C-alpha cells in the first residue's frame, strides 16, 4: 500500500480531554505508537491537521507524555515515512539509532518511521510535525540515518519551510484548500528546503546530476528534484520498467518538464538510466561480491532485459566485452576498472 494511503485524508481540528482520545487521534491521523504518561486524570491537546500532496502536517499543543514506535510497529507496517519535528514551545527529548537529544523552542529533528524511535515531552508543549513518504524525499535518507535523533537549529531553509507549512495549515483548516497542483508545488518546495537545511546541518546529500553536489545549487528547486531523481534511479536500477514516464510520476511533473530538467545536465532520462546501469554492472563485474554470478544474471539484476543488448552497450561504453572486463579485473586487479568507472 502506498505510504500516503496510511494517512487521514481530510483536514481537521480536534481538541481532546482524555488520554484515550489523544491516542485514537494520533493512531488515526498518523501512525500507530505506544503511549505513556506519569500522571492520571485529564489530558488536554489541541491538534490542527492537514494533508498536502502525499504528505501531512500537524500543529499540536499537548500535555506532557511519551510516545514510542517500537520494532513491532515497524514490522507490521509496509509504509515508510520521514518525520520532521519542530519544537515551538516547551521541551522534548527525541531518540533514534542510539542518538538522543533535547529540543528547545526553535529547534527541530528528523527521524525515520521505518526504525524505532521515542519522543518524550517533559511538560506542555507545542510542536509541528511533518510526515513525508520516503519515496517523495529520497534525498533525506542519508541525513535520516546520520542525524536521526539529533537536535538541529531552526534557521534558514528550515525556518522558511516551517513558516510555509504553518500558513498552509491555517488556511486549510479555515476551509481555504490548495488545489492539487498547489499541493504538489508546496510539497516539492518543502522537500527542497529541508534538503538544504539537512545539508547545512553537515550531512552530504546525493549529488545533483551533472555536478558535484555544490551546496549553492542545492538551494534551487530544480537541482533538488534532480537529486531526488538520482537517488530514486539508483534504488530502482533493477526494475526493467524504470522509464521517463515513471520518473515524471515520481516528481508529479509532465514528461516535457522532466526532459527540460535533464537537458540542463546534458543527458536524457534514458541515457542517464543506461549510464548508471552500466557503471553498476562494471563495478559488480570487477568486484568479488558477484564473482559467483554469471554476466547474464548481473545484467538482468540491473534491469537489462536482453543479454546481447547488454554486451553491445557495455562494449560501446568501456571498449571491451563484459567477459573481457571481468577477466582483466579479476583477482583484485581493480585499478583500471575503478579509474574507468570514475571517469565514465
């Protein structure tokens, strides 16, 4: 099931006065969690919630409590999200992947719902939580691994994203909904802004096509889209159906827009996909990890549907057949292969 189908579809404003009401509201709007608190009696929370594109955002003013996503929740879910958690008032403590940090007002953190995590709110807090399906934010993956459960400063691009989300949430809950195209533009813009914020936090993100991942160009929405495509393509090289149409669907853009994006890098979508497949094939043939697999098996594992076609395009790219390449680089003689792949 696509990740977005796990989220509540309609915007809502909700006030709860019991802990059970709060638990039901979060399980319905977001994802199942474990809940605990140290006090009894009433539990007050006010939530504003809205969907945009395939993502969701909620502004929560809530009493002290703790939530945790345990391994059993992860195992039972077929959807993965990235969450951004902004601390607007009060204090919280977040933990994931062995990292643990305290969040003060103006700070934020990222975490991955496909891994266990916990959040403890020590007193009454106001927070804004963003959920983005992982297939919509491939460029966040490395940052979620290295920065999950860490406190980050809410300035620059992160502050702009927070402001845009707050304005959209206010308007949506007041009945002024963005149309579909507006939602997609907002989603892409927020993903781009947060990629920039994550890069500024010290994590190198996947480079844009045709450049070295210069931090300056990462501020542009077009380059952020190219980074998303680069990582999506690398994650789906095995799929023979990987195509320009599929890439356009990932970005929710037309084929014309997609080709314009690739034109700036000097390639077509098909040429870039083929180049990445050939580079991966060359690396696997030169390495020891796939020594027991035939050339045809490696080709098919990288999305090639015809062994003869693979051999032909491989020879055109590297000046020798796959068999010759494997023989020349067998036994750890990978210096030539590494140079050829790096300069391809």
